[in-house]
């Protein structure tokens, strides 16, 4: 009984320690923020047209939504091996060529995130089982591989556009 | 997969007793039904990273989400793309329209039939532009039993109580043709469908102002022939065309040349008479023969008959040949005998008259006959 209780406590402590360490690293080193916006054309007082991004309001099928993820280094050391994964939202269709991310290698998946490849490498099997190039609207997941170290205090931004089906 | 639509197109009998039907198998266009309103769309990004030689850590973004709003959109089209052929005094003549729900939710549709304003019908699209007379007693019925044709006494609903997203239903305007209408005249009518709350048929209004947390109503329709964009309405023209062909003959004096080379009406002056033969309306004038008695106190100038075939489709043998005239032809001189096979003569078929046979001419068709006579 004594031994087993001690073991239990030790196990609990180690679990807590490990867990809290992870939480601390995840919670504190990098802050990840996701926003969804729509772009509307606004004609200014000077008559010039400009595109203005506002939070998604009236959202109907066909509306193109811009999803932007910002990541910021909150610690005093550089952060590396940054990979951002974002499934294409439900009831949405990825817009071809819309993914952006400075210093990123952008990959896509057409199988729910099991495998990733560059846009031109992706294929879908047609009805006869033959592979054909995948269409942008068939993408299920997007992955950004940040090729640099993120210096302390610095932040990066990635995103994409998807239309509501 | 959408099932193929089998469409039967019949053209009204050109010659009595003969009608031409075409069976067309058309692939149905698949409209994107759209995500139903109320659907929550959510996005969240996951980020993995490491610090120095440390383990891989995971950070997850906030989940950003919004609710899909109600898109109200519809389209009304006239189904056949051509006027409904009707007889003078016909009752219960039907034009067929299709109402399509292009929104993302089931929707009810109120229906209204109206006579087009003006001639040409303002904003009309061919062939629904010419508006010569007014059909009467307009009624509108939905194709309640869904068989695509109007069944009097069966299709009695005057609105569409509910139509699923992406679905379409036929709608009929039923009207009477007054006895005063003439062959070739057309009456343009319009069908306006208005999206309403299903079943209760209460009006729909757009959710005003800024976004609400719940489902907002957003109008997304285009402008129809008599309605504006973004008004939850759509309208289209159809028409009734009185069948039968109108043959209009217009005789004019094309020129007068007197012996002095001027245009004085005097003895020995040569008058060129011109008869414009104009077929309007729809259908075929069979065995069309133009006979023009020579005016009094004139003498026919031998071999002066000439015919200019401008348009029309001809059959059965005539001065404009057989087939469709796609471009105006140059004038062709004709002999005076009825045995020379040129379908024109003087003083043979009919005494002291010019006779030109055009055969079976299908409207629209136009030709010009000229001949010369000398003043006695």
C-alpha cells in the first residue's frame, strides 16, 4: 500500500510536471491568433477605389472569406521548426492561389491531412481510378513550413481565402 | 447527378394537320444549392515549433467562427424561348415559365402575371419585344402536380408554398386572346416571382444594418425584366403570338419616264409599278399568287415583269424558287408567257393582268414585283 501510494504520487507529480511544462511552452512561447474577414471595395472621398477588410458579417454561399493566422514569439529565444496547419474550414472551398505566407513553403493536402504536397504535385483519382491533377476546391488542408527562425518579439502571418459553398 | 431532362419541343402546324416535334435530351445544369443558413463555419490553426534543441511543442489558435446567413435568390425564365402560338379568340392560352430557387434555404414564391407595358415591351428580350395587343383575363398557376404542363382544374395553386434550395417549378400564365387580335400580332406578358416565407407566404425582409449573431436574411437576386436587383423578386417576359400569316401587298409607282426623259405624266410616258409583297405573322401562305390588273388607260410594256426576292422560305415552285433566301437577291426579269416556266406572265393566267406565282411562302418573307406600262 505504502509503495503503491508513493508510486502513484510520483507518477502524478511527473505527469503534472510534464503537462505543465508543455502548457507553459505552448502557451507562452508563441501566440497564435486566427481571424476571418471579408474584403469589400470602398470608394473614398477622392473617388479612388480601395479594398477594405472587415470581420465576416453577412455570410452567404459564395462569400469569399479571408482567414489570417498571426504567430508571435513571446519568449527571449528564437523559435524554430515552425509549421502551421489549417484545415480548409467546413462548408468552404479553397480559392486557387490564395494561400500566402512570407518565408513559407506552402503545401496542400487532398486527403484530409494525411499527405501533403505542392499544388502541382497533388492528384485525385478519377472515376476510372486514374490520377488527375487535383483542383484547388478539392484541397482539404493547408500547411505552411516557416523556413526561418522567429526572432524574439517578432511575428509572422499566413493565410488563405475560401468561399462559402 | 442530376437526371437528364427530356424536353419535347413542338412547332405549331405550318400547314394544317402537320406539326413538327423535336425530342431533345438536355443535361440538367446543376446549381450549387449552397450551404444551408444557420451552418456554423469555424476555423482554427495549429502551430508546432521548437525552441533550441527542445521538444516539438504545439500551439493552437482561437477558433474563429460565423453563421451562414440566409441567401435569397431566384431566377424566372420563359421555358420555350419563343412566343406561344395562339388562334384569334382562343381561351385559356398557356405560356410556361420556370422558377428556380437559387438561395440556400427552402423558400415560398408568390406569383404575379401582368401585361407588358409599351410597344416594344420595355426591356423586352427577343422574341418578346413586339407588343401589339393585350391578352385578357390573365391568371397564374403553379405546376402543382409537377408534370411540366398546365392541367386546368388540377394546377389550381396560384403560388408556390415551398420550393427546396436548388429546385425549380414550372409556372403557367393562362390568358384569353381577344377576337380583335390579328394574325401576326403579339401580346407580351410578364411573370414576377417574389421570394416569401414558406407556407405562411409572409413577406421577407432583409436583416437591416450590421450583422446579427443569428441568421440574417440577405437578398442576392439579379434584376429581371421589370424588377430591380436585390429585391427578392425576379421577372421574365413571355408572349402570345396570333398564328396565321398576313400577306400585305403595297402598290406604288416607282418611276415615270416621259418621252422627253423627264417625269411628266403624259401620253407615252412609261410608268414603273412596284408591288411589295410582305408576309408577316407566323405560318405559310400556300399557293401565293399575286394578280395585278393593268390600270385603265395604260398599255403593258412587253417583257417588263421583274421580281426581286428579298427574304423568306419558299416551297412548291414559284418565282423566288425553292428554299430559304438568306440574302436579298438581284432583280430577275421575267417573260410574259405562262409556258416559259418562270412563274410570271401577262394576260395568260388572268386577262389583262400581271400574274406572279410565289408558291408556298413562309413568313417572314418579302419580295418586290415590278412591271411597266405606257400611258395611252
